[in-house]
C-alpha cells in the first residue's frame, strides 16, 4: 500500500472531512461498533471506499503502533508552492532545520494549522516527514498545512526572500527579542533541532536572528514550544490584536 499512513482518531476524522476521496485503504478494529470515534470513522469511510478491513489489534499493531483502533491510507497530500506564496499579501512559513522527532513535527503542524501558517519546509534528509506518529500528534493539522521537502533549506530561504519574505532565525544568541521585532506581512521562521540548532549556512542567509526571552539560561525551550511562541507572536501582530 502506498501513500501516507494516518493514525489517531482526530487525525483520521479530519482527513475524512477534508479529502475523503483520497482514501485508498482502511483498517478498523473489530469492536468498532462499541466505540463512538471508530464507529464514526467506519461510517464516513464507507461512503467513499469499499476497501475497509475489520481486524484485530495485532493486525493494527503491524500497521502502526499507537493507532487508537484505526489506520487509514491516503494518496493525497496538502501542498503549497512558491507560486502560491507569491500571490499572498500575508503569509507565515516555518522552516525546520534537522528536526527529526515526529512528535515535534506533529506538534508544530498542529500549531501551524491553528495559527494559519501556509507551509512547513524540511530538508529531504534527516528530517521526520509524514509519519503515522506525526499525524496522530497533529490531530488533523497535517490536512491543512503542507509539509514540503527541500534538498537544501538554504535555497528555499533565498527563494522566499526573492518573493518578499523576511526570514528570521530563532536562536538563543539572537540579536533582537522576538517580542521586540516588527514581523512583516510575509514572515518565515527558521528553527533548528535542540542539539545542533540551525546550520551556519542557513543562519548566514537569514535576514535577522531573534531570541525568545527566558528567566534562566541553563535550559531551553522545546522546538515545538519555540515554534508556537513565534507563530503566536506573528498572529498577534497581524490578526489577533
């Protein structure tokens, strides 16, 4: 079976709401009629596909651990091209440099959805992508925000700048506080993984480095928390008042 594998009842229900015709295969636990969420998933999926297998937990575990009673395959992905971004007057884009934990990808995607971000760019190598765990944690966010793979984030940064984006690197040694920066209509935020941070080559081409204030220097924010704070600040400046 090809395509992305979606688990988590909230994630599956959002998939079935947003792109039901993309469903290619459904596995649902044998006691689905006794569980409200699973019953709803079965009912919705049956409208669009006949390829539904009612199976036991062992079979589901082989598909994906942490499944919550259902696994669904989809052959369609949200997408967002640079041409799409060129047309926008306002846009928020996230660039994740070497973030490999699917839970962080999922958490960032969920916040990106709720904060109206258009896309999340990741390097094609050494990054978590559309994994089952990411879908589960995103709770439907991956149906609304495109995950775009890039051979080099450096090139994406340059291309975003060419279409009017200001690109900010979020790091502890930033020159200006996130909360003191006036974020423009078209903003892109680079975040690195917690161990290595942002690559020097990517920091070098960013327009400015921002830091998030904290009361102690001995600890650091999780990357998904940093992303949430930065996205919320952008949205506060541009929509939420």
